[in-house]
C-alpha cells in the first residue's frame, strides 16, 4: 500500500467517524453548559498612554481578584452547606438506626419474656403431671398393700379355721388308724 492510499483511508475513516452519528465527544458539545460570558474578555480597548494602560490593568486585576474572592467565598459557603447537609443526614441515619436497634431490643426482650412464661407454664404442667403420676403410683401401691394385707388376713383366718378343726393328741392315734384303714379300703 502506498502513502497515497493510506492517507485516503485516513480521510475516509475520519469522514465516516464524523458522519456516523453523535459520538461522546460530539454529544458532549451539545449537552455542555457554558458559563456566562466574562466581562474581562474583549473589554480591553487600547489605551492612549502606558500610564493609563497600567492604571486600567491594575483596575482589571483588582476587579478580577474581587470576583475570584467572591467566587471562592461562594464555593466555601456551598461546601459548608453540603457538609452540614451531609452531617444532618448522617445524624438522621444514626438516629434511625438507634431507634431501630431499640425497637429490635424491645421485641427481643418481649420475645424472651414470652418464652420464659411458656417455659414456666411447661415446667408447671410437667410438675403437675409428675405429681399426678406419683399420686397414682402411691394409690396403686396402697391398694396392693391393702390386697396383700387382706390376703394375709384371709390366710390367717383360713389357717385359724383349719386349726380349729385340729385333732387333739389323744385322738390323733385313733384318727391316723382310721385314715390308714380308709385308704387301704380304697
């Protein structure tokens, strides 16, 4: 490729870039907000004497310094307002966080109270159940003891009744003999 074709390509590329549509650079030109025209630009008229030129130049410098000082004051004032606004927002955020934390702590404490009450009720119910079971076991034991005592009494009563039918020693030989003869007869 020759230098002529390269330059032709560059020219063609540039023309395509500028005609292709608004790029960032071109778009910025349309959206940029310019400052108002400065009174210093284009205000200088050629003075007649150098002394007059110095005087006017000093006057322009003073006015420029004064405007710059006012602009700086305005900027400082704006920055202070922004700082105060940010400080106020930060304080409001911190206050909201503090209130939210307090609410969360209150809810936590209430939930803990409710759980403690539920636990207390469950323990009381458990104690009542244990007491009821113990009472039933004691009653069951007493009933069994009573039945044992009654059986013992019945046994001793039966033994007493049977012992009333006991044979005297003098008659015992005669009864033994009768029993022995009765069994042999069978």
